[in-house]
C-alpha cells in the first residue's frame, strides 16, 4: 500500500523509487559529500571568456544584500551577454556566480546621500555611470526589459516617492515603452516626472554635425557632443 508521502510524490512528479531525504545532491562526477560552488575574484570574473566572449565592463550593485555585480561580455559583433555574481566572502572579495539577493536599483545608495537632487532614470548602468561622473543622480534597473518588471516598478515607486524625476529612454521602441511604463507607475507617487526625447535633444544639440546612431542613448549623445564641441565644458 502506498504511503501518503509516496502518493504526494507521485502527484508532484517526484520519484518514489528511492528515499532521498537528508542527502545532498552533487554534480555528476563529484564524489564530495557536499558541493562547494566555485568562487571568483573580480579579476577572475573579468578574465572569464564564456562562450568565447570578451569581457566588456562590470557594474556593482552595492545596495544589494549581499552585494552583487553584473559582468557584461560581448561577441565580435558587439552582442552583449550579462552574468551576475554575488559577494560570498567579503573579507577575501570572493563572488559566486548568479544573483543570490533580491534585485535593487543601480546607484540606489546615492538616493539617500542626495535626497534633494532630481533623479534621472536611464536604461543601462553605463548611462547611469556616465551621468554620475558628471555629478548627476542617475539610477537604473539595467535594461528596458528589467525596467518593466513589477519588482522594479515597485522599487521605483518606493525609492523615488516625492522626488522630481526625469526619464531618459534610448532612442528605440523598447526604450520608449519601458519609460512609458515607469512614468505610468510613478504617477501620483513622485512630485513630477517627464521624459526626455534623445532624438529631439540630438537634433537640437548636434544638428547635422554627426549622424545619430540607431538606438542612441544618453551616453552616445554626450560622446558625440564632446567630439563636435571639444572645447566646450560638458558640465557648463
């Protein structure tokens, strides 16, 4: 006669051929009783070549609990692949592959340090980092698809409540849709929220001096402006 446990396992698709409670599973070929995941330093993360991709850049989400980093690798055509690593040993600076904490905003810690600043919401970490270097307060969730997730929209509502917000999408359809979703989610929660049109800003600032690339972002605009007007201080 089948026991209640066996019937429950059958209903949930679990095998009843052997008792597995209390035993640790290890990867195939691993004879160790307990499996220890591989740990990486930041330099080792940068040296990785997943699927023969080349390391491009790394962004740290310091508000994570624990802290995690996002490593970006590219192929020869420039297509990006992202991998997360979570801080496992703070003393030795060792990370385990994967994001092991709840998602947070990139630059989230700066919101508390600059409570009166206007907040710029951008699509990617590179844009946020560039704007931060120029003294702006810029945050992101990492990509247009991440920006539209309920978890991230809830983060924006919680952390940007009462703030003045400027949304800066990339010049493409996914970016426009993502920022429209963020704008809608922030309605009634922030003091103000407006969207900057990169295409319009490009035409106004760069004019015909340099063609706007497909899917241009705020970093492209800043870089183009610096090339076209090399003697102009971008902070002025």
